[in-house]
C-alpha cells in the first residue's frame, strides 16, 4: 500500500510539473517565450516540447502498453537533463538548473516505483475459471 501511495504522489508531482510547463509553453507565456529565445531554441521547439510533455503525462496515467510508458519516462529524462544542461551552458545561475534536476529525480523515482509495482502485480497468480 505504501509503495502505491508513494508511486502516485511522485508520479503526480512529475505530471504536475510537466503539465504546467506544457501549458506555459503552448500558451506562449511571455516569460517562456523569452526563456526559449535566451536558450537559443526556435519558437517551434517550444510548441513541440509542450505537446510532447502533454503526451508524456497521458502515457504515465493512461492504460498504455508498457513500451509506450517506458518511452514517456525516457523522454522526460532527456528533457529534464537537457533543460539543466541548457541553463548551465548559457551561464544562467545554478539555481535555474536545480528545478529540472529535482523533477528528474522525481521522474526516476516514479519509474523505479512503477517497476516495483509492476513486478508485484505480475508475480501475483491470476485466478482462472474452472474449465478455462
């Protein structure tokens, strides 16, 4: 039970972070547009990343094939690492790289908890009706 609660809380935090940033990217919030310009990324990348983040959140919550969920986690890991590296490469204060690293840690934790829960579910014998 504790494992499930931990998984849902951590996954919820990752999803909230990704959803809020996706909303800000797609709504062309002035601070986000300026941030992408500062980092040297084209405007279309902001929109593409916003859509990808929303699709990733859906993949974490919807009953999707295991491989699709793994790709969502991989995409989030790449995104959060790239965000931290981008800020550091542009000479931004170290604090701007902390948030993506924190969410990266949460995403990795969510992934590991998901695997533990999946292993527990898969290890449970399935009851078959008589004669099946």
